[in-house]
C-alpha cells in the first residue's frame, strides 16, 4: 500500500493553502496557472506547457503505449473576492475554494513530486493537467480542449475533486443552460400603465416553468438562478433576462426537458413582447457502466484502503470524455462541507486516504490499459 511521508503530507497542506490564496475566477485563471507551471518546473519536469485554452500540462514520460491523463481544474466560483480568507486550525482548513479545487490541484502536484522521486516505469505517458473553465459558464472549455487533443490516445481520464472521498463518479450529469431575454417598448409606470413590462412577462414565464412536470426517472431538474433587468422602480422595464439551468441523468431526457422548457417560454411571445432564447452552456451527459474495469478499480482501491465506496453521478470535467465514449472517473480526495461558500472547508485527516487512493490508482490503472 502506497502512503506519503509526513514531510510530503505537510507539503500538500502547504500547497492547498498557497493555491487557495491565488484568485482564479472562471476565465481569470492566469495567475494560478502560472503558479502551477512554475511548480511543475521546480519539481523537475522538463516538458511543461500551456496550451491555447490556458491549461497547464506536465508530462511524465513512459513507454509507447496509450497515456493516462490526470486533471484538476484551476478555477473557482468566487469572482468577487480580491482577498481570500483562510483558516488552518486543527483538523480543518477553511476558506473559499479550499476544497473546490485547491485540494485537487495540490494532489496533482503531490503526484508530480511522487513520480519524480520514485521514477516508476509505466507502459505509457502520464499527463498531469491543471485545466481552466470547469465552473459555471466556463462550459468545461479546458477539458474540451484536452479531449480534443488526446481523444483515444488516452486510455483513461482521471479527474480530481477536493470533496467526495469514497465516491467513484462514472456518470456525467447532463446540463443545458439558457439565457431568456424579454424586450418591450417600456414606458412610465403611471403614464403608460398597462403597457407590457419585460420583468412582468418574464415573471409569468418563470411561474409557468416552475409548474412544469419533469421526469423523475431518469431524474431531471430545472432552476432559474438569476433574474436581471429594468431601469428604475417607476419605469416599465423594456428589457430583462433570466438564466435557466436544466439537468438530467441522460442526454435524451435532457433534450426533451429542454424542448418542453423552450416551448413554454416561447408561448409567451406576443406582438409587443419579444422573447429570445440563447444557449449559454452545455455539459453533455455520458457514462461508463458500473462494471467497467476503471470503475471496478476505483472501488477496489478504496476497499484496499478500508474506505466505503459509492457510485455517483455528477457534473464535472469527466462529462466531456464520458460523453465521447472514453473511460473516465472523477474521485474525491477528502471530506468537508459548504462548497462554493465562504464557509467551505476540508477535513485534514481523511486527506491521507484520498492521496493514497490517487497514488494507488495511478500505479494500478495500467492493468486496464
């Protein structure tokens, strides 16, 4: 069983804190990317590059066989924080982005350090990738670029997330995101009372969407997460929009739910009310069976570590390779809570199991290559 020395483990905790302190909102990952680039260089990697998408890649050279790609995303959801609070005390490290995904990136560096120290010989290369645009409207652009580049030259894609220790995510939850805009002539709230308001019209649309009956098997969901528009309290709004998030466990169900939502939305179009639907994001669904060798290996490694495993579905970077038919799983590295909030934290002690899990997976995965 592979385990880290106390020195190496402390180094991982230091990396988590250092990475968390570098702001990396989606589309603005440059500073954090530069840090990962320099760390890979410092760890002795001669082939380190930044691709056109902004991803940072380091290669551990192996034999002529197909490669393994291990990735963790660079970006966070915290776009409005210039100062990132962090608290390292006891069994916890607390701070926005500390779990999602500073821990994943620190584990990637830990793996790089381990490979350079142990010097293992594998049948193929290992590509270590710190990728951009996983969160929100980034639309998994970084992982799309990686899969476009490597496609089936990689025999397995291994995705790292900070939380979810024990989960083997082998199913990609399909997500479709729409911006719905209403436009009217607008006017004065008193003088032009009765004229259509873009805000009022969208309120009717949202109310109707909320009453839509959605499939329970396969499970699906609908959420209006943002509404914006209008000029002032005494102005009939001439323009407003909302952002709609649609999800389903398989691609066909997602397409059907999306079609129903669009029909509902467009039924509110009138001569004096223009409604426009724009797709602003798509995370395609996909999966490999629970009996796939990669999934079985993920569960077996956790069993070796005496950690209960569970098969999961999620919206992660794994969506892209899975949707294109390539083997991929996403694994969690520790436990914690409150992701995407200022209270986000990880538990330090379970991270030892999560890091051992990663090292064992990378060492044993070649038997399915």
